């Protein structure tokens, strides 16, 4: 007799929990899960993203923020969204300091005269007309520079020789970018004449230096700052190793030149039930200028556009809007992302979930999420749909939303991080070698499958993911 | 009874052949073979060649023939031979047309404005000041250009898009260099405004265009000619594929500028018995200018110098002289090799054997030889010493002496060809990526072992290898 009541008790308890779930837990309806699986499978064999990234890298080429190609890039994005059939295409202005690269030359003057391959860093000052010649002082790390005697740095060209290594998650870029961003500022404060670093890049054998932004915020206090390719850094370090004074002439015609007004370009697939609610995905439209911005970030724009297009092409619009954002000037400080977040902070609750693709074109292998606890079940559902195409899910770590959308996440938007395989990303990142040939169409398609499936499921979910002003403020996500 | 006479007959015959052999066959004495084996084994663990190639690429850097670095390269070679203890160090003048590279820029003007990475080819004409803009006409091969309607080429920028692939023996360079050398001349004769090619290189994904010489011989009839990196060629071909007229602006400040007097730099380990007879080995001292000339041909100079140094460091000088030649201006037409051959043609019989190292720093895997039939036994002996370090011997093919020394072979010098593994050679050849980091010290040391062992054995041989005026004229060797 005890058996039956116990079973009944258990059954009632389960029913109670089930009811509570139904009321407060965000879930993706079974039909939407099935459709997402179909979207995923279709995307795996779809070439749209590759065609898009081929289009932007070929027809626009390098897209340095604020350059003449910036405007061409926007025109391209507007036209492409329209050609793909997006329901609504519009721009939102983004203003930022204009920084220009006009020319750059460098040579070792003594003891062994010879040219050096380098590239000026974003927000670097130019050298005086005719160039700047000074002695080199070498440090093996940013910490070594920080703890140096300032009298040994004053008037010198500071050279930090710290080497990045390849990793799937690319975590060494934390060190590399810290040298590139922080090093010039520290050197400038110590009175250095200029700053050089071994490129923050993992291509040990390629004469393609890696540019990227510094921590300078305007002409005041900025000094000339540039990156040497890895073989050039090898050469300079070898020459310093002879123990003789080494002097370098830098001739960098670069610098700030007023303010530029660009724009984020946005395409929407309008939701049929809640058009004001939506999922935000995207990439950034600008690129560094030595390459054609294929992996950084034509790929991201293409992945998001193609995911939106796949959802657009379904028989019915999704319940909520899919918003694809091609951000302006990510490279020099998330200008597009910050402008977007400022403009849309008050509507943060309308964003179901968001994330940006900005780590190349390698396969997504890991998903993490910052959502409210009641939405973990829906994330689990997304994870189950993505698992067959190689995406693991780590529920213990936050999601940050990617580069520009980290700013909306900072305002309280629930966010995923979709980690791509970045093993080779820092071989090409910010170099002349960031060109279309680095993209494998099959790997790119896997990204589209991930973005299309999760976006659709988030758009169809019963319930939200916890977006609210100030939510996720302490989730520890870093972008 | 018949047995004995027969045996006796055979014995006498063998004796007769043996006597004939002793009189006419060139052989390496057993003691010399043993010493060569010791030299070989010592060389395999010797770092001298790597130190030499590090020295020239670091202390001199790029060494374009006729540039200020040409003189510094000669001074370096003289000093290095002396520092290594060579018995005799001297120079022999080499004159050639001076060609200079000052600056080069290119951009697609229409339909998709963007910069192109290219490098002017040797003996290219410059464009008019301010640049040259013309429409592009694309061909898939040199043959397609040859058979084109000249009216379709006149006034256009001819672009030949032929792709090289990787091979161990690098034979696709035959096609690639034919396009580079012959293409500009053919295009010029057809009235083209300029000539572009997809680089004669196998690095499909690197923005490092490959320079190299054209078939122009002076300013008359020369047009601007340049190579696009492989990704730039991909881009241009993709843009041509849109079917719209494509125009390019070229701004190449390059060209002929009088005559330059350089020199071959020669170091000798003087033979103790026949100092006037010798073995000739070497490499070329000049390099193309975008890289530091590590694999082309700092490595060759280093291999030959290090082989000479190892023989120099033996308790006794070899019987004949080891002559190490660092040739001037190989790159723009074997100027050093031709001057050497002209000067020394009458003494060709004094050269036991010769060969130059000019195919990078990969291991030697094959030996071929052009020698008189009576010296095949000595070559067999050399082959036996080299076999344990991975060198095969193909007795059916001629030896050509390498790049510059092909000219002495043309005068009748017996010659080897020591084929290196060139699988990756054309990834870096004539590009900015020809830098020290491409050299594996262990593979370089294997080359030194080969050169030291064969040079010593040839210097100690009883008999010669057949060098004589006009010998080997029809051996079919190509260099």
C-alpha cells in the first residue's frame, strides 16, 4: 500500500515542477526545434556566405574605417542586404576620430643598414617630415618595459620583442594585444621617441606585419608606433644581439585628421508576431587596410547576412525579428558597437539574444551563454541542435556577445559567445594576408548553420533570455 | 687441362684490364675516401654554414646587384673568407648594366578601386612619372598570349595568369620563369603598355610577390613589367571574371642607370701538390632585394665557404686547390658566371670538377655528373660516400654545374649537379620571405657534408674528370 501513495506523490511532484516550468522557463517549441534542424542542415550546404564574403573582399577590398573605401563598403552592404531580400535596410550614424595611413618606411641605419618591413599601428602619430632617427632599446615583455629606468627609454625607440604562439582559442592574443595597445602609451609616457613591437601574430615566418589599434585616443601624447613582421623582429633582435648601438630611421606619414561620420548598416527580417523584439547578430564592415578584410571581418558579416537570408527564405517570417548588423569601425575601438549600444540601450529588453561573429572563418566549436537561469533550458535546446555539427556547450562560462555586441551585452542584452577555431586566425589577422583564399567555404557554412539555427530558435522561443537594463553586469564575460 | 689455361687466360685478361684501368681510369685513393667520410661526418654536425648565412643576411641584408649593398656584400665576403682562414682571397671584376628599384605602386582603378601588391621585375622599364593607366587583357598562358590578336594587346596591360605548383625538383619553374622572362618581351613586341604575371611562385596564399629578371636587355624596347602575389592574382582574375573592363594604374619608378662594376669574390684553400689545379664550388653573393637572400643564395655561399673551411682545417692541405667563388649578379643574367667563364676558359683543363649551390637550403637528394667515361668510377666512389646521407646517384643524366658554373661547364669543365629538395623553395624564392628563418641548420649542414666530401675526393683523385676545351658540349645539361 505504501507503494502506490509514494508513486502518486512522485507523480504529483513532477506535475507541479512541470507546471512551474511551463510558467517561468523559456523553451523552444518542438516545431521550432525541428525547423532549426532543417535550417542547420540546409546552411551546411549553402554557399551564400562565401559568395557574400567574396563579393565584399573583391568589390570593395580593404575597408579602413574613414577611408574612401568605408563609404563604398556601406553602399555595398546596403545593396547586398537589399539584393538578399531583407525586409528593412537602414543605417545609423557612427562618428569617430579619422585616422589615416598615407605611407610608411623604416630602415636600420646602424650598424647594418637595411630596410625593415613594418606597419604603423592605429592612432599612431606620424614622424616629423623626413623621418625620425633614434637608437633602439629592446625589452622582452611589457612588464620589462614598465619596470625600466625611464632615463634609458627617453628619446629612444622602444622595441618590445614578445612572441605569440598558436592556440585554438587564440588566448595568446591577450598578451599580444596588450603589448600593442598598452606598450605605445607606456613608452610615450616614459618619453620614448617611438614604439616598435614584434607583431601580435603567430605567423613566425611571414613578412606580413600585423597592424591594430593602440591605446592612444588622439594626437595629444601619441608617438609613432609600428609593428615589425616576425622575421623582421628576428632580424632586429639578432642585430641588437651583436651588442652595438642600433639606430633606426622611421618615416611614418600617418595620423589623426578630424572626425569622420560613418554608419552601422542594418538589415532586418521582420518578425511576424513581435516585430519589435528580435535577435541581434552581425559582424563588422570595416577592416584593417593591408588585406581585404576576409577573415576580419568580411566572414562575420557574411555569416550573419547568410543566416538572416536563410531565415528570410522560409515560408513564413519568424515570430521575432532577425536583425543583422554590419558594424562601423570596430577595429579602432568598437565605435560602431558603442554607438549602437548607446542608441538602443533603452530597448535592451527587446533583444532576445545576440552575438557577433568576429574571429575568422573557422568552425564554431564551443558555445557559452549569459542568460537568465530560466532560459538555460532553451540554451540546452540550442546546444542539442548545434552538437551534431561539432559545437560543444560549456554551461559554466558566460557569453559575451562578440566584439561590438559586447556593448549591448554591457547594457543588459542576453548574449552567446560562439567560439570559432582560431588556430590560424592570428597568422593572418590585421595583415596583408587577410584575403579570401584563407576562407574554407565548408567551414564558413558551418558558422552560418550555427547562426541560423540559434537565431531562429531564439526568435521562436516561448519566453525571453533575461535581457534587461543592467542584467549580466557581473557575468565576467570579456570581449 | 683446359681449365688451367682458361683460368690463366682470364687472369691475364683481368690483369690487362686492371693495368689499362690503372693507366686511364680516374680513381680516388682509399685513404682519401676514408678522409672524405670523416669530413662528411664532421660536416653533418658543424654549424659553420649556418653561422655564415646568418652573418651575411643579418649584417648585409638584401644584396641587389649594383645597389649600395652590393659593395657591402663584397666587403663582407672578403672579410669572411679571411676570417675563415682561406689561403688566398681575391676579387675579379664583373661589369653589368645597373638596374635600380626605387618605388612601386599599383592599384585597380575600375571597376573596383583598390591597391594591388606587386613587385617590378628585373630590367623592367619604369612607368612615366605620375603612372600609367590602361585596361587589362588577361591570358591563361604564354602560348595564349603568343597566339593573341595583336590589336587586342596594343596599348593594354597584358596579364598572364599561369599558376606554378610545388614539386621536389621544382620543375614547374621552367614554365613560371618562361612566363616571367619571355612574357614581357613578347608583350612589348605586340605593343602592350605593360606586363603583369601571377608570380612564378608556389606560395598560393602569401601576399609576397616574386620578382626575377625579364628577357629585356636594356632600355630599348622594355616596358613596365611586374609580378602580382598569388592572392593579388586571384583577386585580379576574379575581378576580370565580372566581365567589365578592368583598368589598372601602375607607378613603377625603376629602370636602367648606366653600368656597374662589381666583382666575383674568391677564396682558395691552396693545393699542396697541384696548386694550379682545383675544384670549383660556390654560390652567388647577390640576391633579390625584397628578402635578405637567405635561401637564394646566402645558403649556397655559406655551403661552399663552410666546405672549404672544413677542408682547410685538416692537418694537411689537399693535393689540389679548393676554389670557393661568391659570384656577382647571378640574378640578372649570370653576369658573374659569364665573366668567370670568359676569364678562365683557357684554363678549363685545370678544373677537376665543379658545381654551384643555388637551389636553397634543403637537403641534397640526387647527384648527376658530366665527366669523361674513365672518371665514372671516381664518381661512383663519391656516390658511395654520399649515399649514407641520403644522396642518390643517377648515372644516366648529365651534370650541369649549377647556375654560374654552368658557364664554365659550357667551356668544358667536368661538372656535377647536386639536386636539393626544392619542395618549398619556390614559396620564398625572390620574395620578401627569403629570410634566415627559412633555413634548417641540419639540412644546411647536410649540404656542406656533400660539398666537402666530393670536393676533397675530386682534389685527391688520381686522374682527372675530363675537363677540356669544348668537352661536354652535347651532354644535354640545362641550367
